[in-house]
């Protein structure tokens, strides 16, 4: 749904994975032709976990959620490690809407942020030493039979998935494509909101538009300075450095301008990090996700 993931578990007799135990078709498709012999240990997750089952609701509509408090680290054979401290919610029974309800309650008690990468993804990233990459939106196909309600849900989920997939690279601030893709996702979400405006209650529409405008405004200056530095200033500066007949003063002035622009860009990215790490951003993600799962537009 953009903010969740599937998980398959099988009991094995040793620490060696046994892929023959997996029966779910979706999991088998993801694994492809991978065999047990091709698997090897890359990292170790050392986690102290405390779990608590939480029931939301009553009767047949009650939802059962396992809340796991994890503290530990991911370790590589060469000694490199990454600390872990997180709360993981796993839906045992009920609808995904219950996950959002509980997550929203938890954020009222502690300054929690959403982490979309699994422990495995973070472990592989640490092992490979690879920087997070910017990702473009996946193609979304709607069947002719899709209802308006179904279209709203799928489109909004796709926009959220695209945006959060570019969080890590945007926070790093080294690849300008990250903040660009987050802004693309927000533009798509804004367009979808406008398209379905007659279907959305007025107060909900105003909240969505207001939060999208706030976040886009927080990301905008960083994108502007990226474009100015890379697409406008850099070619002119290079041309002056290579060309003959230009005074040293002009080159020095352009170098000074580049340094000033870079300082502005770095300050703009601090604003981006502040926005993404804010409680408001987390509340926005959970609020939109909950709105979709609960079909909030029916509340009118």
C-alpha cells in the first residue's frame, strides 16, 4: 500500500535457509530461480526484541497487531555495523487501517519516524557500500472496470510509494535527483487530488492540498539551487575557465558566485532534512495512508 510490505515466515531446523519450505506463490515469484546453494551470509542482525500483542476494536471486527520493540545492530564480518532502534508493527488479524490507527497513537507518545527499508535492505546497503539511489515512479495501470474509489486508492498509494522511496537519497543530499523525484511524486499527488476533487469532502481536500503545499515548499528551494548550480551556472563557469580573452576578475567573480550558491544549496538541504524528519511529515504520511485504508472520503 506504499507504506507497508509483505512478509513470509517459515520454521526451519537450522540457521541455513530452506527455500523448499516456501509455498506462497507471490514469494516464490520474487525468489525466481534462486536456489539454497546460491545463498551465503552477508551480515548478521543482532536484535533484542520485546513483543506485545495489541487488540483494537471488539468482536469480529477486532484487529490483532504484534508490536515489536527492537534494539540492536547490523554487523558485517569486517566489523562495520549500524545501530537499530525501532518499533515494528505486524498485522496478525484485521484490516491495514488498524495499523495506521495504532501508528498514529504511537507517534503521539514518542517522536517516531517511518523507516521504509527493511533490516535486510539496510544490511545489504551497508555491505555493498552503495549509496541510496533515486527512483522514478513505477508505471501504474488501471483496469477499465476500476471504480472511482479504487482509482483514488491506487493512485494515492503509488504517489506515496514513489515519494518515500526517495527519502533516503534526499536526506543524503548528494544526488539532486532524489529531491526532484520527491517533488514529482508530490506533483502527481496534487494532480490526483485536483482530479478527484468532486469526490473528496471539502475539509479533507483542503487538508491534503495544504500539506502537499507545505512539503513541496520545503523541498522547493533545494531543487531550485540544484538546478541553478548544475544547469545554469556550471556551463557558464566552465566556458569562462576554458575560453581565452576573459579577465581573471570575471572568472573569480563566477567562482565566488558558485561558492555562494553552494552555501545556499546546503542551507536549503538542511531545510529539507528538517521537514522530512519532522513530526508533521510523519503525520502526513500516516494521515494519507489511513485516509486511503479507511476510505475516508465516505465520511461526508
